[in-house]
């Protein structure tokens, strides 16, 4: 990726897992937000652009949207349905474990399947 280009890490309705440091960090950021708000808000449409500085490359996170239980954070807030989709699509990475974030629905089901 070149400086100044936009890289999308999640969409309005898609919350993929990522193996890169930036992608895993942003997925963890969204996971932290839903846990911190007690399942009432999640970040969506996460995207970054890169810029250079004297300290190296900086990732700028911009144009964040949210889905909320009250569905009142903006025109693209699709409410509880998208909160549930995030919970079902999210796969915890290394950073979720480091922060001791609780497992979400799909993770719990996956753990049970792996035990059998």
C-alpha cells in the first residue's frame, strides 16, 4: 500500500478478521468498544490512510461509523442487527487475548467445537 491510499478494515455490515498488525489492532478496537459499552455500540466501516512523519509511518483512522442499540448515532446506524452481526463475525486475535476481552458468540461456539 502506498502513502495516502485508503485501506478498509471493516464495512458497514462486514467485520472480517485480519492477520496484519493494523487489521488485528482495529478489530480489537471494535471488540473493545462493544464490550466497554455493554453490547450497545460497535465501530464499523473502519478505514485508514498512511502518512509519513519524522517518526515513521502513521496510520490515520477516519470516517468511523457506529451501530448502536438505540439506532440514533447517524443515518447509517443499523442498530441491534449489526451489533449481532459483529458479535457473530468477530474472531478474536492475539490482541483480544492480551487485553483479556470476553469471547463473543461465535468464538464460544468455535471453542466448544474444538473441544469435541
